[in-house]
C-alpha cells in the first residue's frame, strides 16, 4: 500500500503541534507527485493503515522537522 512512499509527521505551522502525517507517493508516469495528508485520529481508516504499516519490521514514520 505504501511501497516507495515517504511517510512523515507534519507540524502545524501556527501551533507547532503534530496533527497530520503526510504520505508522499513516488512520481507517476506523468511526473506528478501525490501527497496525502492524514489526520492523526484513531477513527480515520488511513491513519489506522499507517499504524499497521509501521508495525512491520523496518517501517518507520519520519519525525517532523
């Protein structure tokens, strides 16, 4: 599901709190890059998928800058 993706926490520029995780997909055949911002919310299916992905050995979510 996230093969070749970069998964990184994102800080809110106003509050400096981390409230989303950005999934950056590799360039597609048109040279476009897709970025999906997933709210850190246990009710969100995409967030749940990220947590399951992270459980696999070697998968880590990058910390926010």
